[in-house]
C-alpha cells in the first residue's frame, strides 16, 4: 500500500517574499516611465489621459440628466444663421457619414490593406474603425440621452444621442489616417484634412438638430482615446524599422 498523499503546503517564505515581488514590479514600472521618451508621455497624456478625463466629466453630467446651459442657445443661434447651402451640405454629410457608407469603409479599408500584404495595417484599421463604432453603440445604450427637439428635423434619426455615431466614426477614420501617414511627408496635410473632416461632420450634426454639441465632442474624444490606444498597442508592428532614423 502506498502512503497517503497530503496536499502540499507552500513554504512560509513565499508569504514574506510576495511584498518584495510587488515592490520589484512597482520599481520596474517606475523605471519604464522614467525611460519613456518625453514625446511618448506627451502623446499618452494629450491623446488618452486628458480626453478620458474630459469625456468622464461630460458623461457624468449626462448620466445625472443635467443640462449644459450653453447648448440650447448655441444651437438656436446656429439654426437661425445657417443658410441653405450649409443645411444642404449637412444633409449630404448625414448620408455620407451614415451606417451604409461608413460600413463599406470599415470593411473595405482593412480588406485593401490585407490583400496588398499590409497585414498589421489591416488589423489596425479593423480594430480602430470597428472598435470605435462598437464602443459608441455601447455608450448609447448606457447613457440613453434623448435627442434634441428644438425644431423640425430634415433627416430621420432614431436611437440615443450620446455620443454622436457619425462624429465618432469620422474622428476614428481621421485619426487612423493621420497615424498611418505620420511617419511620411503627408503627416501635416493628413492632420489638417482629418481635423477638417471631423469638424465638418460634427458641425453638420448640430446644424441638423440631431445632436447636442457635447454629443459630437464626446464622439471625437471617444475615437481619439480608442484609436490612439489601439495604435500604442500595435505600434511596434505598424512603424517601419527605419522610422526612428527618419
């Protein structure tokens, strides 16, 4: 007969060394922050931490059903001064940035990267655009903010108002293109065109009266955090090997 087997009791020294392991991990993280380049820390602060703080402050007020005093007067002023050309342009942007066209872009762009043997860029585009669209859909269900009812709408929109889906996807596309072209000579044209595209999309949503200004701002902040966070995770695979020397 074999002797009975008793469960093995871990050595007592492990309980004393656990705090040492935690302290060593903390020291490693501290050293990592110290070794990080100032540009990286600035990018993380301006692109992720600060937008998250602003988004959290806005979201807290939306959850508590508080009204932003400036929004209704600003929207009524814009509605009274928006001419026919701006209104027609806003209607065009409504359909151009809608789920049909942007759904094709979300599928087509990663597909093009994939079949042109840019596999990391394909993964980045899919996660950035598809993830941003998914995050804003989840946020709409959480916040359940009603859409503004200030004047008769020219376009039919359903669902919650916060954040703006059109603005979220537009910002995600803009940030995606800027990051992919940042290490080329097209970085500044891409930045100007991307920022202009998001600004026009955000303006069109307010002109049509289907979103509050904080809705479109939250959409831009959501995409900035999501796309930059995804880029930071995949950065080693996306950057060319000679990007540092360039």
